[in-house]
């Protein structure tokens, strides 16, 4: 597991090899005014159920608030 800067992520946007994972809790996600376009939503308590939805070949960015 590593960190990434905003600049690194912006440089990969639009790439076939980037997966954004929104891992905010359901209540926080529902109340959010902004959601990243193209992100898949995987709540923390459902991560194991959705592990197959994320390609291990991709650069994966998981974010929450």
C-alpha cells in the first residue's frame, strides 16, 4: 500500500489502468455534494463482496472522507 499525490492521480485520469474506489460510509456518501466521475462505490463494510470488481492490474485509488 502506498500513497499518491493529487498530481499523480490527475496524471492518470482517463487512463485505462486507473480505478477510483469511493469507500465512504453510506451516510457520508449519500450526503456528499461531490462524487468523482467514473468511481466505483465500495463501502468499507462490503469490501470483501466487491473484491472481484477491481482489477489487480489497475492502479487503484481508494478514497474516503
